[in-house]
C-alpha cells in the first residue's frame, strides 16, 4: 500500500508493495493528488518497495515529465539494489535524481 505525506512544500509518496502493474494505478492516483495540490515537488520513497516493473517505470517517466512541465521534479529515495538495477538497465535512472534517503531528497528541493 502507498500513501502520501507532506514535508513542507514536498510531497513524499511511500509504500511497501511492488511498483508494478497491480499497484501503478494506486500510485498514479496519489501523484495526481500531488499535482492537484499545486506542489510539483515529489519524492518517491522506494526504501520498502521490493520491485519495479515496466508499468512502474512508465509511471515514473510520465510523472517526471509532467512535474518538470510545472517547474518541479520527481526524485527517488532509498532505492534498493534490485530496483536500482532495473532503473539502470532500462535507462530510466538517467532522467531522475536518486538519493540515499528521503531527507536528502526533500532537502535537494531547497538548493
């Protein structure tokens, strides 16, 4: 299950299930709420997310583009080794900033 918490002007989406076809719609709804709130600064905390599939990768790319068009960004935090490999092999990592933990990702928005 995924949830969204707000830290200042940054929305942090976190979950503990795979970011896959089964859960991509749930995450998309959370990200849509972030867009609707007017805060285009989002951190996706992947610390407890065991896997990302093609639906999850597509979601990351789509929302990164949408947030950038609004002057914001989607940043990733706490990516485990398997998810990191998936991001690297598919080339998706190249379009996203990745941080070791949520605090540094949130803090990067104020630099």
